[in-house]
């Protein structure tokens, strides 16, 4: 499949990422990506597979240097006779990818999810023992597997995540608003935000 088309990652040319039924095509130009789309369509047709073009989108990542911009807009890509929509953000495997190369939106997503999970735990396990609650909090509010993907984010957004972690901790375990965070962590044996989210 057009091995000469794609993006170079440490000397390896990559043009297709696949996970279950989710595919990502990578190319450095409009023509190259349309060529990949046509190749994928032809291969799928031989296997009698179809694409959901309503869920298929395109994203343009602009170069950091303005002098290297090629164009601000591009013709629509086509797949199976349908024109594809351009987007600035897209959620792929639970992670929000932004065409500005920033992770702020994905961190905000994680903040919302952390509050949601904590509220759910409060409703369902309010009367459990502290030992059970510690296990639940560690399982649902401490293990954030996607933090390793964050590389470019604003300090303010990251501080909001830290504040969210502290609020969720106090809410779930019933500590007063102005309680010492250090004392709470020592009391519960739960890792601090800084030790658990070192990026």
C-alpha cells in the first residue's frame, strides 16, 4: 500500500495506524492523503467491507512556522463517493487530538471525567468502609493511563486538574474544604497529585 507515502517517525515511514475497526491515515500533502483514501477504498472493496463516511473526518496539522504554510483551506477529500468533513478536534480511542498540537482540551476532558467518576463513587459507595473507599479511589481516580500522551499544555489547565484531584479526594472521603491535603494523603495512604502525575 503506497509505502512511499506517509510521515517519517524516527526513520520509519508510517501512513496507516489501525486499532480494531478504527483507522488513521497519515500523509504530508492533500494529494498523498487522497491517494491513500483511494487505496484503502479499493482494498476494502475487494474484501467486501464498507466505511461509515459519516464518522470519517479529516484533520490538517499546520507547521509551526507560518512561512511553511501551503494553504489555509483544501478541497474536500472523498471516500466511497462521499465528501469528508474537516475538523479541528477529534476523539480517538478516548483521547482528544487537537490540530494545534496542544493537550489542553484533553486535560479538560479528564477533569470532567474525574468529577463524574467521583460523583458516581459518592452515590454508590458513600457508606463503605475507608479501606474499600481507598481501593475504589485508587482504581477509578488515580490511574489515568493517557497522561503519558500529554506533552504540550498550559500551566493553568494543569493546575485545574490538580485542583480537581484535591476536590475529588476531599469530597469522596468527606474531609472539610480547608483540610490539609498533606495530612489527608498521609492519613489515607494515597499518592499526592505531583507524585502520581509526573509528566
